[in-house]
């Protein structure tokens, strides 16, 4: 199944010390000490990835309860906050 976007994932880390890992599929792209640092790194990686692949990039962050939330959507260097889907998803 072809995707119309590239996906970056930040799995939840049980440890307050991390590591928080930014992944593309099963490939780790970087390890960070906090969730905020991992999100910032993913946002910095996304525009270049979008440009090189010719696809928008979605950044997904796993929550403590195991659910995934779309954090940002990046197209050719532009970053926008995710829109809640079906009224679900709460941003802190």
C-alpha cells in the first residue's frame, strides 16, 4: 500500500531520562533526552525529508497510554500543527 506521505514516529519512553527515539519505519534516526527534544529534532528533519522524497511528512508521537497522536504535518519546509481528527486528540 503506497503512502501519500512519509512518516516519522516518536515512541513513548517510560524513563524520564529517555531515550526518546525518532524513527522512520524501523530505522532510528536519532536519540534524545526528552520528548520535547525528539519532537524538535523531528521537526528539523522533516523539511529536508519532504524535499528529498517529494512527499509531505507526518510526525506521530506516542502517548503514555499507547495511542499515537499526529503532532505535525510538514510540506516542503512548512510546519503546521496537527488538526484534531473527529474532535479527538488533546494537545497539552
